[in-house]
C-alpha cells in the first residue's frame, strides 16, 4: 500500500528509486524481481524504452483499484499514460522526496505538480515544499536549463520578497553539478542561511540530513533541527490543503 501511495504522488519512479526507498537491504536484482511480479499482477505498470535504459514504474490498474477502495469513495485515482518530456527534472524532485521520507518525521512533501490539488494559491510555485519537525522548506531543482539571470530574476527574487502567509525556514537550491552550485551561490550572495545549495548526487548518496549544504561562503553544513533518523510512514506524509493555506505568517522567508 505504501508503494502504491508513493507512486500516486510521484507519478513515475525508476527501479533504483524504488530500490532505495523500499528494498534498501536487498540486491538490485532482488528488487527488480519483486517489481516485475507487482507489474505482472497489475499493481504497477512498467515502461522501458530499451534494455540500456533504467525501467520506470507508475501505478497500474490493480493498484488504482486498491487505492480507490482505500479512499472509500473519495477522489478517483488517475493513471499515467507516459512519462513527461522533462522526466529528468521529475526524477530529481522525486529523489529529494525519497530522501525526505527516509530521514524521518516528514509531515508532508508536495511536488509542484501536486500543489494545485491542495489549493496552492500563491503566484510563486516551488519545485517542491516539505515539512520536517517544526521547519518548512521550499525546493528548487536547477538542472542548468535556464540562464543564471533568469533563475535569479524569476525565482530567487520572489523568495526574497516573500509570499505572505507561507513562511519557510530555508530554500534548498539543488543542482546537478558542483560548478553550477558555486556559480549560483556566488550570484545569490546570501549569508543569512535562507538559501542553501547542494547537489542532487549528494542528496542521493548521503541523505537529506548530511552536512552537504553550502551558503555563498564557507564550507558545507547540515540541515539542522529537522528530524531524527527514522523512516517516515507514507500515511504521515499527507496534509490537508487547509493546513497549508491557514499558516498566518507574514513572509515566505521568515523563520518557521
């Protein structure tokens, strides 16, 4: 059930992502066998362009039936037809989601494609938002497709102005390479700790709570004050839209 709920939220996950989240003590071969069985039973649907590419999985018809029975007449569960064109971007956001779940005490995690469904009313749309312990974070996953000036002007400047009613402890700027991290950190020039920079490989390999976050100056540090190292349960990762939109704070960048 937990895997089905995750796939409903994440839409598409790779073999390695499902292995990392649900079968960390098993070999990759064992995880593949388990996923093939679930796909044959209809709980998952597998898509693989060719044998040289990693397989992707989404929710299958039987998995949808199970979730809709669990919902007891709630909102119908949609099935995905094919992976999005920006699959690499979606995969990076879901890598961050999985790392957040694995570090424990995750109150909620919503990717950008989930925000309309929870009543997100703000003009600024982060790539993801999540809350651990008593802190809320926004995520921007930057793969270098946008120019530096555009990224600073369209995203960073908005975070600096703030979004009334939804404060965050920090904005995590996740990039795909160290050179991009250094360029962005210098351009943002933030010494307050509002913007923290790291790479997607560091999150995958070391986890969300490791000392992998850089400011514009100084060495790497941890994401402190969030949670203990216990795996979060998926049923603890959902939050009503009214809970998000009822936070009466003045600035997006204010401490939460």
